[in-house]
C-alpha cells in the first residue's frame, strides 16, 4: 500500500486536480514507466516523431501524422511499382500514371527548408542539369528547323526524365527525414525489384528450355529486348558489387539482406546477363568487376598488407577472366568484330547502313557476311560525327534526331544511331554534348568524393551507375525513353541519399 500510495503521488504530478483521484487510482497499479505526464518532454522528440515508445500512444501521433505515414508508404509502393513497370513494353500510360501519382503523394511530405538545404548541398549536378535543359529548350525554339517536333520530344522525353529525377530526389528526402521508413530498407527494396526482374528473365529462359529443349538466348520476353534487360542487370550488378565490397572491407553493407541472398542474386544477375547475350552488357560486367577488384585491393592493402591483398586480387581476377572467356567463346560475333570495323567505317563505299532492309550487308575478306550489329553501330557513329561537324548546333533534341538530320540530305531509312552520345550530338549539338558531359561528370565527382571521404555506399553506387551509363551511351541509345528515366530516378535518389546530414560536412579523408 505504501508503494501504491507513492506511485499515486508520483503519478499525480502533471495531471489536473479534477482528474487526480480517478486517474491515479488506476495508475497506482501500473509500472512507473507507463505513467508519464501528458506533456512529458520525451513525447515531443525522438525518431518516432510522436514519442519514444513504439506502438504506444506517443508513437501513434496525431491524425495528421498518421495520414502522412500512410501517404508516404503509398508513395513508396508506387515508386517500387514504377521501377518494375518501367522496363515492361507497351505500358507507357501506366508509367505516366504511376509517376504522377507517386509525385503527388510525396510532395506534401517534403519539408521546404530541408529541401532548399538539400538543393544547395547538391547544387553542382543540379546546375549542370538546369543549363542543359535551358539549352535544349532555347535550341528547339531558335535553332532547330523543326521546332514543333523538337518541343514535343522535349516534353515527352526530357520532361519525363526530369520528373523521374524529381521523384528520386523527393523519395530520398522523405527517408532521410524519417518521415516514411529507414533509408536502408528503401534501398534494399529498390534492389529487390531489380532482383525480381532478373529472376523472372532467367525463369522464362529456363521454362523455355523445359518446354522446348533449349534456353532463350538474346531474347527477353519480360522487357521485349536484350538491351533493356542488360541495362537493368548492370544497375543491379553495380548495387550487389557495392554491397559485397563493403562486406569484404568490414563496413556496413548497402543492402539489408543476408550474405547468401546477395551472392545468390549476383549469380542470378550474371546468368541473366549471359542469357540476354548483349555484348555491351558483358563489357559493363567486366568494368564493374575491374572497379571492384581495384577498390578491394586498395582497402586490403591498407588493412592486411601486400601479400594477402595480392592473393585475393588474383582469385578475383581469375573469376572475372573466366567469365570474360566464357562470354567470348559463347558469342561468335566477337570473332569477326576486328574485320568488321574497317568495312563499317567506310560509309561512302558500303551504303547498307542507309537501308539495311533492302541492301545486302558487305562481305568479310573470308567471304562471310559482316556482323550486322557491329557494322551498323560503327557506320552510324561515323555518319553521326559527320552530321555533328556539318551542324554543330544540332537539329533539335529527339529520340530519332539522327534520322531527322540524315533525311535533310539523303534518303535514309534509319531510326536512332545506336549511340547515345551521337544521338545527343546530332540533336542538341556540341553544346549539349559538353553540358551532358558536365552533368555526368559532376555526378561522378560527387559520388567519388563522398565515397572516398565518407565511405558512403550510396555514393559508390552512384559512381558506378553514372560511369556505366556514360560508357553505355557510346555504343547504345540508353539516354532515351524509360532507360533515361530509370537512370535519372536512381541517380537523383542516390545523389540526395548519399549527401552528408544537414549541418555536417564530409569528414577528412583517412590517412593512406
């Protein structure tokens, strides 16, 4: 009784006298920790924004807070669905619906002062993007001979890509502020979407083997093309590479997944890359592997010395070499590539590239026909360089700017140039090339600084994502349609997710 009386007396502090008898009679039999005054300071701060007791009254918060959480979870689900749908063929309207719905759900959750601070912290890439956008708009109005077409392409292509970047930006801010969920879980969910796509693609190939006796090679029903699938798998492999590298270096991993799941996903992604049969995707895998080995050797040299680092590096290098040799031997196109290059570069003698459906492909010295994919890419690059030289300010931004420029002087039945840099140079001119290089370069520098100075895994993923996209633009038209939107979405998410907390600066680099 004495204990109950003391508990009642302690409980009554902070409550009104009118409620004191009834309330304290009940609370006298409760543990002291559950009898907090209504305005106890712990209920006004903490990670739950309504108190420090998960699941209690303080954690529930006011109705406005609950609505914000529901809206945030809904926005995350929309963003994850959009990331999955982006790669599916023939669902343009659904992509637009999910994009705008996710933006509408996230905008009310954004804290304006923190948004402005985040914009200042990441002002470098944003400035380059703004300058590129302004140039493309001005060029479409004042330079392009087809203003209406160029403006329509800007609205449908570049405008949607910028909105996708805005979605990634707002999503990163929402998780950094703790308004929705922990950021590591969202990053894991984004990677999980890509893992599911890889599993579906491999499963479709295995199912075809089970039914028809052979694996699907260079055919991906899920995405409608091997380019799209290999691009997605390169992004996934970049995330898995970062995660495994951080685990090997004894640092907190990027993904909240067990090691077995990460290794299994890596095997799945490599199998999907092999089955897709995109040579440029294989080059991306080799680049990622080389980058990871280099970074691991640097870290292992610091921690364990040269001998142990050398042994680990040799084992990793052997694995990468084995994958490269297997890819080379399984794809006969590599064996004729060197002979195809000089023939394809001579675009004046061999005119098949202008209409490959009607004109026969040239023959190699041995009598065999040139490999069509390599021939067209090399010929388009040479023709595109001539167009850029003839019209250095471009003909107007568009996914098929290469064809629009050719048709001004010749009868050409082509589409895009199979090279993102050539498409951009022909459409936006040399200024667009320089501004795009500045934008991608600023993302690379930002990612590198944040990784090497702060050991931030999202920054390393940003670095690998951007370098892979820039390299892929040389031989593939990945800066258009949904591929550009995926890059902008993930790029801006990683850019703002990897930024140092508000009010903090990057720590000094560790001594080497």
